[in-house]
C-alpha cells in the first residue's frame, strides 16, 4: 500500500516538517540564477526591478525567464531524493509508487489522454471563437521554447507531484493514520500555494477552488492507483500543452506559444465548475475502468493500521 510505505521504524511527522523546509530551501537556492539575472538586467536599465509577474516577462526574454523559473525545480528534485533517503530511510521509489518499479505505461497513458483532451478543446475553441486569440507563432522562438519546456516542465510537474501526492501524502498519512486527512490536506495546500498565481488577480480568489479541485483529483488518482504515475502524467501534459500551445498575459507561465489568448477570463463560471464537476470525474472513470479500481471508500477514507512483523519490521499489514 502506497501510504504504508512511510511507516518505518523511527519515522515521524516531525521529519516531514524538517524535510519540507529543506526542499523549500533547495528551491530557493535554485532561484539565485534568476535573481542574479534580474539584478543585472535592472542595473542596465537604471536599477528599476519589475513589480509584478506580468512585468517580469516584459522585462526579460520569455524563454530565458521560463528556463530560470524552472531551474529551481531541478534543485528541489535533488533535495527530495536526498531527504527521502537520509531522513526517512526510504527508497526514492517508495514516494513514487507502491509497485516494484515505476510504471511508465501509466505515466504515458495519463499524459496522452490529457494532452489529447487539452489540445482538442483548445483548437475547438480557437475554431469557434478565433477573435479571442492571437496567432503569434515564431519558428525560432518556438524551437527554443521546445528545447526548454520539453525536458524542464516534466521536471517541474514531477517535483510537485512527488512533494504533494508522494512525500506529503505519506507524511500526513503517517500522522493521521487514515487516508482522508492526507487527501484533504495535500489538496488544500496545493490549492492555496497557487493563490499567488497571476490568474487569481484576473479571475478572483474563487479560482483557488479550481486548484484545490485539481489537487483533489490528483490525490484520488494516487490513492486509488497506489502510486503517483497517473498524476505525474496528467500534470506534465497539462503544463506542457499550456506552455507550447497557448499563453496569455495573466498566466503564470508566459511563453512564445503558438496561440495567445486575448480575452480576459471572467471571475468564476464554467472555467472552474466544468473541470471539477464533469471533466475530472469522467477522467477518473476512465482510469477506474482501465485499471480496475475497487474499494473506493476504503482507499479514500479508510483507517491505516500498521502492524509490525517480527521477522521484518519494515513490512505491514493493513487492517
């Protein structure tokens, strides 16, 4: 069982608090190149630094800005690897999946399902309302964007999934001895951390519900499938198609994508309700049928009772 892999001798929730701080610190160190680049750029322009995320992308080349933003996640990935082994006496695989090895077929299936949906719905919307978009395709900039985004965005999304649906999911499970508490807590934290995104300024705080709902969907995938592979594939497809296909002046990742949305989103509305109430349940239904998920109530809300075996104290039964 995925959460049960955190139940190791001498492992406790306090270590997860310390580990989280170390991961945040590593991510902050990874932002130094961005801070230095901004300082150099500001010095050349008279010392005035940009005061908002929207100004950042006008202040610096979009591709360079994207690379420097994503670089911090590479530092965080190394930190996760070290923290899991040093502080929790776990194999790194144990925060990825409960399977003997990472199931890349699951990652690719989730990736292509969501990529096809994302591209299809975007192109359909462009077809029926072309006035809401601006074609900004530039081959040179787009090729550089691909060279940055294709390797770096999956690192970013994988780090987020390993932190929330892996590391913290197991940590809160260890604390609460049940499954519903880690599911709710990781979803709330995931949603609230997106509160600083520029989309919130345009659509209002209600958009945070979308991020909480997305976190809840990813958490359900993880608990029902006993691993993070589906969540990793989904998240990578979501961010990668957004970076390459469509951008806007209010999105957190502003890139030289093929299309630029020009109509500002309205606060609330279908953009928030439709995914949470209709699209995500359909996606979960597809995964449930393909991977034969059963025992929903137990896996999403059941108690966790670790039983140490004398022969091997790292093995547990779930009762």
